[in-house]
C-alpha cells in the first residue's frame, strides 16, 4: 500500500549487512534523475548486557550511532560515532 515498509527494510539491510548498494537502492528524485548518494544512520540503545568498546558509546547516553554512506562507484564508508 505504498507505506514505505520495503524502503525501511532495505535501509536496515544496507545499514547492518550490505557490502555495497546496488543500482536498485539508488532512488529517483522528483525530476526522474537517479541520486548518486545514499546516507543511512541508525541510533541504537545499548543495554547493560551488550558488549561494545567504551569509546564507541556516545557520552551523553548509552547509545551507539552507526552511519553508512554509499556513493556510486566508490567503496561504502562506515562511521561509528561515540566518544572515541
């Protein structure tokens, strides 16, 4: 029903599992041109039993921020935002 469920599932797949984006992941803008870049960020709440390096956690909360950038023709860039 065009609610965006597949779009969200695809974004999570790219953020958490994919080595690279395929042509189908790059969307068309309002003028029909295919975008050259995809940027996806996820903010995850860390529980007491999770085991991540301390410098990966954000200082103000027990959160972990993962950002992935895909640009056509380039290797994906992964950023982990925290204290370190």
